[in-house]
C-alpha cells in the first residue's frame, strides 16, 4: 500500500482531504452512493490497494485474481455523470493517466448494485484513447495549472 498523508488532498479529486474522503471507505466503512464508491475505487488504484478493489467488486463479476502490477500512473479523475435508482446506479467517468511523456484516458460507464446496505462495482463499458492537451488547457496531472506551465 502506498502511504498517503491524511491531510493531503484525496487522489479522487473531490477537493477534500484523504482522511475526510476515501480513507474511511478504504478502512471498511460502506460508501453511501455509487459516486463515492467510484471515487474510492479510483483512489485505491492510485494508492495500490488491490484488496479494497476486490472487496468492492460484486462477486458475480469479480475476477478470481487481481493485481495492480501493470496499472498506469493515474493522475486525475473526472466524474461526467451519475445516476441512482433504488439499488442500482451508474457512474460515467474519465480517468487520466501518464504514458511515457504523453497522456491517455480511460472512459467508462460503470454499473453498481447495492446489496445489504453496501454498494458494489458490477461492470463497466470502457473506451481508451490518447489525450493531447493544448498548451493553454488545464494540465492533465490535476494540478489546476495550465499545461504549458506544468507538465509540458
């Protein structure tokens, strides 16, 4: 597990500190909704927490083995849309990652289900692509600065 100081911003991009955002979920507290679970799962990818990812993956679609050995260097998360109806929900997101000196993205519409008061990731429809930020675009690293003044 990668250590993440509690006072630092949460990797999920919520703007909250890690201790006030995803850390309670990583320690076993149930996520209140699909978006919170999606954010905590993204943070688990960043922080190398494969056990948390397995535990929050629905048993009907969870792989038997799962590692993060080949996981890219995730840099930021954008929530594009969320919906919840009863015990099912969806989250459409885009996750940005570094590829060598360039950038890529994973876009997914994820399905979630709630059972016995806990939300689980069920499955996702994904697409990937290369990200080509312009010099004056926000930097994909999530710093909030322009690309030309940050990672160009």
